[in-house]
């Protein structure tokens, strides 16, 4: 990768002031609210698991910063491999504590007793298709449960509401793959599961935000951190399929419930100012 040297474990956190300055434009634009941050204990490392939203870059910095400001916890995030193919961006990820999402890297962080954030939906959940707002697209991924049980990490669910509404998907992977060009590309193997496009999973959509542009609408963001789901009771069962299925379903249900609760909160409060209301309707 052009001589790039990824050093995920020589991480020096930003100061709180630096972190807050970095997210200040996002805080101003999306006016986020947070529930449940105090459930995170610096002395008790956990695996923080949530829904990935459209494009996946607007909400994560806000939540990580708020956790840092309120608790002092510097969360390490597991990022998709594709990020580390992009110059400059991958350096920024290193700077804010992200780590390439492999089991060996996750194991290293757990051995260090770091707080870790992961999105089981990965790039596929970020590359949303029409009708997938706030849906968990986890396929048959159980790695996060396996690692949590193996290392005795509680799993803390969280939800983000608002980011999936900043733009509307007008063209997605299905549109490409079902087109005549897409069918031809499929025949030559471009959409094979082991190809760069991973069966179409990382074909990012085109979305419309304010007016006819792709600029995101200033939707107010709502975040909620739920109660920890303990994994210690399943010690030694990290390779048991039934256990993995059970715990994963419990986590997914908790996230879906948090999403629903934040949607209700948003509809009840409806506390956006007139300019925000206008821009979110364009």
C-alpha cells in the first residue's frame, strides 16, 4: 500500500480539546443528543456494538467524542479493510484510534483491555440500498460474539437515529447489478464474492440530500447506549453455534429496541428550529 506502515497499537489519544475541535462542525450541524453514556465504566472494558448508518462517517466521530468527554474512555474502533486502501484517510483513522477489523487485532485490543466499538454490518450496512434505513444487515457474521465470549467482554448495544435520514438513496447496488451493464460485469466476475466489490456489498449508493445535491440535510442526531449484555456465563462456548446465534440475536434485538425508542423520542420532542426544519424538508 505505497509504503504505508499501519501501527495500530502505538496509539496516543488526542486531548479532549483536540477531539472536541475535530467534531465541532458536526456537533453544530447535527445538534446531537446522547442517552446512556454514563453506563460505560472506564474500569470495565466492553465491546460496543451498534447500527451502521448511511456512509458511516457522520455519526461515529460524534459518539466516540462524547464518550471520551464524559468518561475519559478512548474507544478503539474496528474498521473495514477497505479504509486502509485509501491514502490520507487511513492515516486519519490511525490518529483517532481505529484498527483494521481482524480477529487478531481485536484479540490484541482485548488483551490490552481496551474499550472497543464494532459494527457487525460493516461496509455492506454502510452501503445502504433503498428501503434499508435503520436495518441491521449482519448476514451470518458472528465474529464479534465469538471474541466477546472468548475474552469475557460484556457487549453494550447502542443506536444512532438521524444519520440515515440526512439523504435519500436514489441509486444503489441493485440498480447497477440489474442493469444491462451490471449483468455484463457480473458475467466477467466483477460481482463475485471474492472480488474487490465483494458480491456488490461495497457498491456505495448515490443519495440526494438538500435539494438535488448530495449535501446532507441537518437532521438532528439521537444516540442511545443500552445496558450491557454479559457474556461471562457463556465462557468456553465461543465456538458453539447455538450460543453464538442466541447472543447475536439478543444484541440485535437490543439495538432494534433502542432505535425504536429514539425514533419515538424524536417524534415527541420535535425540537428542531425553523431553519433546520426547512432544510430537512428540501
